[in-house]
C-alpha cells in the first residue's frame, strides 16, 4: 500500500488524463527546454522555458509529474505545482522553480512538464529531465570574518558546517572527516577537514583580498556556497616631503625626498615597498621618475629641471594595493634660474692688429643683454673688458676692436637677478701674430743734388710670440714708398726682396724733395705689417 505524505502533490491520474499530446501544442505556447534538480537543493525542480517573445508574459501555470526513473509505470507518483519564476537567462528564456518536493522514497525520478500560457494553450514535454531525490551534502553556516580586514590585521577566518540533508524530512546530520576545498584571497586553493560535528575552519593572512568560498566534492556529490567578497578597508595615506620647493639653475640636479605613511588609528606609520612616481603635474605626456619606498617608508627622486615647473609625487598605477588609499599626492614647486651659454665664439686677428669677434648667446629668453669681450695676457688672470656689445639671445653678433700682438680672448655675460638668468663665460681663444720691423731704415745721401741717386736701405726682421729677440726675415717683399714735399699721399716707388739676412737696398734718381720709407705691407697670416723710419731728403 503506497503512503502519501506530500504537501504540494496531487493525484497523478487526473493530471495524466488532462496532459495534451506534444504535437497539438499551440504555436505560441512557451517551449519546455529542460527540467532538472536545482544544484543548491536537489529536491527543488528547475524548469527552463523558452519562447519567441517574452516568456514571462505567457506563462500562466507550470505542472510537473514525477515517475520513478526506468520504471514502466505510467501513473505518476507525484504531481507538483506552485512553480514561480526564478530568473531570466535572456529576454526569451527563463527558469521557473518549485518548492522542495516531499516524496516517500529516495532515488531518481523522471520529470514530465506541462506549461499553460495566458490564453489557455498548453505545451507538454515528456522526459524533460531527472529529479535526483537523494541525500545531499550541504555546506551551512558559512562565515567569513572579517570581510573588511585592515593593513594592520590581514588575517581572515572562514568556517562552516558540512552536513547531509535528507530531502524526505529536511533534517541534517554532520559529515565528519571530509575534505572541504577553500578558496581564500588570491593565493590559490587549500583545504580543511571536518571534525566529528562536520565543522571546518581556516585562518590565513591575506595578500590582497578578493573573495572566499568553500566546496565539497565527494562520494555523496557536490556542495558549494556563494562567494563572499573580502574588501580590505583601505587605510588613508599621506606623502610627507622633506622639502617642497627648489630653485636650481637650469639643468642642475635636485633631489626630492620624503616619507610615505598610512594612518593606523591616531598614529601615522611608514609604508615600505610601495612604488611611487614623480612627473610634471598636468603634463599631457608621461615620462615619470620612479622610486620604491624603503623599510622606513623613505623615497628619493632625482631630476634636472630646465624650466619652471611643478612636479607631482603620486602612486604608480601598478601594482594595485587594496590595503591603502592610493589618492595621496604631493606637489613640488620648482623655480628655475635660466641657464645661458655661448653657442658660438670666433675671433680673428688681422695683419694690422684688428680683432674681429663674432658669437651667439643662448638660450631662449626675450630680453636684450650686454656681452663683454675680454682680454688676458696669460689666459688665467687679469681679464679686462675691451668692448661691450648689445645683443639678443640666439642672435649672432659681430664686433671689431683693437687687438694685441699676443693674448687670450673670451666672451662673458654677467647674468640678471631681475630676470632670474645665470651668467656664463665662453672658453678662451689665443690669438697672435709675429711682429715685423725694418731696422736701420735710411735714405741717403742727404742733401742730394738733383739728378743724383738716393739709396733706400734697411733690414727686415721678425719676432714671434714669446720670443726673446728679433731675427732676420729674409726672402720677403718690402715696399718702398715716397711722399713729395707738401703732399699727403704716399706713392709706391718699387718692391724689393730681402736677402737671407733680411737686408735690402735700392737706388732712385733724385727729382724733388720728399720723404722716403720702407714698409712690409703684405705679410702672411702669421705676421703683422711692419715698417721703418720716415727719412726726409732735400734735393738741391
């Protein structure tokens, strides 16, 4: 004799007679996709329904009939109604679930489903699935404490009870000596073994947070729990700079240092091993300087600013650290004394001791400034300004001035405290030539009779830079000039070549009174022009 103790089950014979043949279902009725035991509670029937339009608007009633799996009996052992929509899997598909089913016997049951839509049309599917009506392992009372650990206490404990539930009575008994797999943080899986009461527990210091869950896989089947989020309570942070402003010369190094701290209660503590970066604040391009805090929370950045800027010290984007707030920043204000340098400097000394200088003063500034041309005999001491030229930055200038036979030249810009610009000095250039002279220059005789001969003679000599005395300069062209009495113009009378000893002599027919002088007018690039005495000759 069959005993019937089901609360929500009705006589199966009545429903079987009412079930329609599947082929006669209305074209618009919901489609039965499948039916199965719910994973969380095997005694609950889940039915997946689909339709060409929104399913929920059409489903009026879902009815399930249960038959022992493999049995040839046609009469159901139970009829289940009272299905409710559980969730949508898409706009055209959803799942309806029953209350827990109460049956007399454990085992597998074949599920037949009938669905009635709002118009009264029905859709039937025989053998839609299987109800696994068995004793089920269940993890109950699963706890995670705390779910918001702090940086000072990162230990999280998880625990729960592994029991076996009888679907006929809904009663449970502990499952001892079973392994429960536990996922905690992002450190991978571990396991805990249940005690005689089916209880399991595990504690671990977390690295990042994340989530926790437990699951059992054994001879009785599979049991799990929903994930529990573990969200560390991020500690406030601050960046304490040793110095928040700098005023270097352009290109000079600065060192930005300080301490990264986090708040622990009323106290601020150092944070070690944290990547930080420093970059121009608000810059559209990213080229940060990187540093990592040491054991004392200390950090140091090095930079060479070339213009006024504000640096921002902040956390590096990676890696993420859930234990601290990563919003703290610190600004470093930098006023830069603009640097200058001479991009060009040339100097040349001609045969008449005229110095020609050109140069370019950089960098990028708008004001016009004074540049001094300076001279020193030895290139180390006694620098003296010989001339000052007004010029603009990155503008080439040229200037001429009297030179020296030998010595060193340089350019100097004094800088400007008003414009916050540093001065600069060029390298020095040595410029010199060998001196020349005509010794013992003489025109004779004097006086001389008209039509007689006037002889002009002398010795061409040279003295090189740093030389102690003069020496003969032979094989060179010497020009002999004459200026008639009462005139201001000199006339070239002839050119002679000195002998190996530097001597020369040349006779001229005396025509009129006047002054004679020999000169060395066309030296090479290493010599100056030289000359001798002017000698007046009276012609009678």
